[in-house]
């Protein structure tokens, strides 16, 4: 049931869950996660503020997909979208319709 995921240096897109119009958006989203991984491991120079890098690093260590059960709490889609790395990736790919989530990120990603 996974539409897309980023595993190390391999981007996997399950075309059974992605239509033609969203393939590029999906790849852009996953590429941004690859970029985030490189940023948090200091593999590349970057311009993100330390607070963003810290949030991404913490999130990669505590990342959950919808339906994950953590300490008896089941993660929903809102929880998933509100994760720091997802806010960045959806901002980059332009795939998040509700810009509330972008604005919630301390205004860093603009309006
Ligand atoms: Zn993502």
C-alpha cells in the first residue's frame, strides 16, 4: 500500500498508486527526501537554518507513516503531513494542496 518511499539512495515509485500526472511530482518529492538526508548527514553544503536541519534529523529518527501505532496512538494522515521532512518535501514538490501546513513551518517555506 506504499505509494512511494525513499530508501537510502534508491527511490521507489509504485505506479499502481500514482497516475501519469503525479509521477514527476512524486519523484520530486522523493528527491527532496534524498536531499534532506544529505543535509542532515552534512554530505553536501546547504543553506537551511540549523533549526530546520535539527528538525529533519529528529524526524528521520522518528518517522511514521499513517497507520503506524506508537505508544498506543495510531498516526493519521494529518500527523504524517505535519512531520518536518514531509512539510519540506511537499513544499518542494508542490503536492500539498492545503498551504496551511507550509505556513505552519515557522514561515520558513514562505506562503
Ligand atoms: Zn515524503
